[in-house]
C-alpha cells in the first residue's frame, strides 16, 4: 500500500508515543481525518513489542475510536434532525428502516468489521437515522473492542507477519463482512416468517 506523506509521518512517529499515540490515532481516524490502517498497524506493532500489554493497547484504541465516533454521531444526528424536519411524512427508506428495526446489530457488525470495510459512513448513518444512544454506545464499544483485541492478539502472536497479512488480505475481510451481513439477514428473515406462521396458526 502506498502512503501519502501525512500517513507515512504518522506511522513513523506515533509508535514513539506508545499507548497515547494509539489513543490519538484511533480518535483522529474515527472523527475528522481518515487514517486507514494506521491504528491497526500501530496496535499490532506495540503488541508485538510487549505482548503482556496487548489488552491495554486494545483498550486505548477502543476508547479513542469510541470518542471519535461519538463526535461524528452527534454531528450527524443533529444534521439528521434538521433533515427530517424538512421532510416530515416521508418514509426513511430501506437503510433507515433497517437501522430502526435492528439498531444494535447495525452498530455492532460494522464496528467489528476489519479493513477495508469503511466504518465512518456507518457511524454517520447511525447518527442521521437516530440510533438510540445506548445501542450506539454498547455496539460501538463491543464491536471496536473485539476488533482491536483480536488485532492486538494476532500482532502479539505473529509480529511483522500479521501486519503484512492485514495489508494484503483486504478482499478477504470484505467477503467475511458481507457473509456476516447476509447471514444476519437470513436469520432475521427466518424468524420473521416463523412468527407470521405462528400468528396465523393462532
């Protein structure tokens, strides 16, 4: 992967800040300046150097990411409120309906998805369609926590090989994410069909 000068500079300097750099990187990436893979690679680098501190590094990345997501969520939520005041009576559309029906899943699944699945557009959608605050907070915290802990453990176990794998497996991650979404929708459809049959039988 080719890095622009800003990303290259961050990759070279953030490890010197340790967990603080990890926290800052995760916050910036999830808020105002996209830093694709910077947090992930930094987390793996720090974990490979000090495996015993992997849970701590994962927690710092999770907290930084959560803080950045909260900023975007509230900005999008305020913008969404203004939008819906202008379009009262219009249906929310398929995405809006999906978010309103399964708010926690719509937060948790994207939050746990690895690169190259884009995360920030999902956060913006969660704010625009006004996902309830508890669902947003829990889903983001659990999803990001699982993702970063997994990356940290992989980095601690495999070192530089793990970083190279992350850089080269982007289509595999996208396929896994898509499979999870399809599986979730299939399960929900099966349950919905069974519920309809059960109500008709009664």
